[in-house]
C-alpha cells in the first residue's frame, strides 16, 4: 500500500502533494513502482494534528481518487474516518476504506457495505490530537487484539466481506509498544483477518540511539517492513514503495524456501 497525503501538514511529506495534479502524479508513480493499493488521505493524523471539515477533505481527495481510479491498475483506498468522505470516494472508484478510528462511527459500516468496499479497521486510543497523552497498557498486544477482534466482527456481521485489521503503529503507543506489536504480530494474524502494518518513517523508528528525523528513516522502515512481513503481515503501508517491494519479495522467497 503506497501513501498519498493530500495535506499541508502530514508528518513526512505534508504539502508536497497538496495540489491534485501533484497527488495524482505521485499515485501513478507509486503504482508504477509496484503498489497494489494506493491510499489517498486528506487529513493528517500525526500526533497533535487538528481535524479538517468534511468539505475541505472532500475537495482535497475526491478528484485525486477519481483520477487515480481511471489511470492506474492498483486498487484505490480512501484514508478517512468520515462516512461522507468515504461515500463520495467509493462512488468515484475507491474500493477500500481505511479508517483510523476502527469504524467508531457505525455509519461507516453502512457506507462501505452499500458501496461494496472493503474496510481497514485500525486501533487507536483517542484521537490524533490527544492519542499520545494516554499510552499506558497492561498488555498492549492483548488489548489491541481484543479491540480489533470486536470491531472486525462487527463489520463482518454487518455483511462486509473484506475486513483487514491494523494495530495502528504510532497511534496512542510508545516506541516499545510498536516494537512489541511487530514482534508478536502472530497474535493478530491468528484472528483470521489480513493484517496491515504501517511503520513508514514513523517517530518510533527514530527513537533509537541514532535519533533520526523522518527524512532519514528509510532503513528503519525497511527493517520494520521485513519483520512485519516475516511475522505474517499481508499488507505494508509505506511511502517508499519501490524499496519496500524489493524487501518483501526477499522475505517471501525465504519464507517459501
């Protein structure tokens, strides 16, 4: 899954693809590099970020989704927690709704079902504005697993055929929590749903001795991608598709040897 942020303030590439034409070109490039899914988002969910209105988000993402649905062979995903945005983008060609709130709004399930779209159910404690203010768990893997199981079952019971779960790297978690979730990913794959992991360029990768900024976290991202794939992730969400694709091909080859 390749990332296209149609935002001015995303933590890694905010502002680079705010113009629709630039976002479409980036989406095409990611598809050419091997992305199976292009994930388009119009609101930053970095820690401390502020929400945007439905109308502003739609103005950012709807034309990009429509253009990419016409121009690339990859699936188009809409990264939103707003049912109205999801509904419009599914109508314009998105086939997957990537909801960072884990379907907190029941209307999202209705929108996805009526549009025939799959859903990504992600774990996050709180909202992006406040999610790093409460990062205490008794058992992070067990609590994330229980949340994802409940929300995924809710979607499946409502008639959604494609349900993907995401532990939410960096969303209301410490660096240690993120590393533990990757290390113990089998606990999530055991739920029986495809697991998506999104470590790309995130702060926990720059939390080690090297203390690297987001622009220098490629190697850390690729290490996390390799470990997630080895431990059973079905999808990795990344900014650097070409490099991640090569890493996953090697992991798959070793696993299949």
